[in-house]
C-alpha cells in the first residue's frame, strides 16, 4: 500500500491513500496541534475496530443474521512513558437484531481474528487484544433486550 500525508499548517496534515478519500490528521492542543483532525494513534485504534467490524458484520450478513444495529467499541490504554504505545485493547462488539445466533457471532469473530483482519494480525504481535460481545434482541421502537454477552476465546489446540 502507498499513502501520502501532506503538511497543511501547524501539526495538521491531509492523508491520502488508494481510496482517494482525504483524511485530516492533527495533534491535540498539548502537542502543539489544533485538534482539527484525527490523531495518528486514534487512527490505529479506529483501524483495528473498523477492520474487525467490517469482517464480522459481513460474515454475519452472509450467515443471514437479521442485524438492525452493529458497533464496535474499543478501549486501548496507552503507556505512561514515551512513545505512549498501546498496552492492550479490549474490543466490545455490540450486535442487535432479531434472533441473532450466538454461535454465528462466535464463528464470525473467529474468522475475522484468525483469517481476515490484517490489522488485528499485525497489532496482536505488539499487545494483547481481547474481544467481548453483547447480543441484543431488537424489540422495536428503539427498545432492545440483552440476550447474551461474553468474551470470545480462541480454541487452544491440544498438542
């Protein structure tokens, strides 16, 4: 992949990759930026959550799950010392729909993590990544009821 970031002013840059969609990057005020764009470490976190979300949603749709809303929350604490790297990440997949099957979600997560999500494959070498999930039954008119929640665990193969 090729991409370019072009300086605009202060610490603000415009990033452009193959998609052709410009992304504004900037530092926060404490770094000398103007907080006018996404910070680079935010971009990394969004990349991890986005890659996982796209894979899992796509697989669930192929499994004909009736999804009405889907989001992935990420909590990625950073070290206190420079360069303030991520020390871990917890992704929580929040799926709502009608009759969502827990085993379908588990298989979708497994395929994302073990086969498709390049961002996860790269970052899991740097810090631990935990995947949690919540499944809600969509009861209409904005109401939903928690059906299942848990933590996805990769099967450990016996030697």
